[in-house]
C-alpha cells in the first residue's frame, strides 16, 4: 500500500460510508440505503461478511503463498460461480466481520509466510466500506491483491487508488450478449474494460480470463485481442478450470477440453502477451 493512501483512509472510509446511503458503489446504482439495513442488488447491508480465510499456493505466479479472504455478496449472477451459495443471502452465511479480529488473523498468516493479502468474494467492491476499515488496521507493508470481477464504479476505483498493489482482474466475456446471458449484466464488458485500463496505469495488473466451452470466438479471442491492443503491459492468466453448473439453460454444461486450452494459450503467445498462468 502507498503510505499516502494509507494515511488517507479515514477520509476514504467516510466517503464509502456515505456512498451506501444511496448505494452507488457498483454500476447497478440500485440506490439502497444500506446504512439503514436496506439491501441492494448485492443483497448486502452496510456490514462486511468474510466467510472464508485461507492461505493457498495455487494463485498466479508471484502471489503465493496468498492469504485469501472471501467476502460474501456479489453484483453479478453467474450460474457457474464456485461460491454462489454464499451470495444468495450473504448476510446469513456468517456474523458481520470484526475487522480487529480479522486483522490479527492476517498478521498471524503473514508471520507464517503469506506474501499477499488476497481480497475476493463474491465481489470485494460491494464490501468496500468494511474492507477499507480492515486495511486501516494493517501495516502499510501489506501487499494487497484486489481479486475482482472489475464491475464497480468510478467512486470505488478512486477509493482503492494507492491501496492496491496488484489487481487480479477478471475479464469474463468478450461481448455484451454473453455478458447479459451469463452474468446478468448488460454493461459488464464496457465497465470491466474501463476499470482494467485504469488499474493497469496505477499498479501491477494481471488480467485473468476463464475459458468457457464453446465461447472461443465470441469471448476468448476478443478478450485476448483487447488486452493486446489496450493493456499490452498487463500480465495474462488463462484458466481452464471452469466447472459447469448442475443445471443451466444458458451456461455450458461441459468442461474445458485440453484442445480448447491449448488453442487459447497458442493465440495468447502468438499475440506476444505475458502469460503468468495457463492451465487448470
């Protein structure tokens, strides 16, 4: 974290709190008064809910060991989400987060060897108020990874500026039609691309693309072409670990084949992209 940004956290926390009075933290602009207990599209009130804390060694190169903090609640509706059950009623999955206790857990895991603090969900941006309070409790030397779908607004991006060391940015779909069908967000592509371009100008950025069977030409190719054209200095992670939902009329119901993964990796290399991960 940048020391100046860290010193400014009291102001940022208050701005995040005010934003939830008529919530505008994400492009849904649902206007819920989360401070009064109203729940927005993300189904969250003003509290943060961290449902999982674990150290892993399977994140992208340079991030491991990474201490993952999973926050419930999301502003997308992906049927294939691996933690989707925590986003249906996010305020019910665990008690509201005690940032003081969580900070102690983070420091203990850092002392045990965790190199990065990996904030994810759900979607961390809809938990921004709680996350900023958490970051205030941590030393400025903490290496913060913002592991996000990048579907959040300008205010959230501004409040994060200088606090994030590494953006681990999902870019899921290559066109609006797939964004509508698979994510339930008709402006996902434009918003995520805008946030990724901004992030790449501010900090180390890894753009992660999860392959979906049958979506090479409509999603994978345009995503990789956009990265090559607009954020060529960003690292790229191609993931082949898509897990099909048990029942769906819109999502692929099969796994990614080795041929599909090889095709995507070959295209990325031919474009000169900086691959930091390619596989499951």
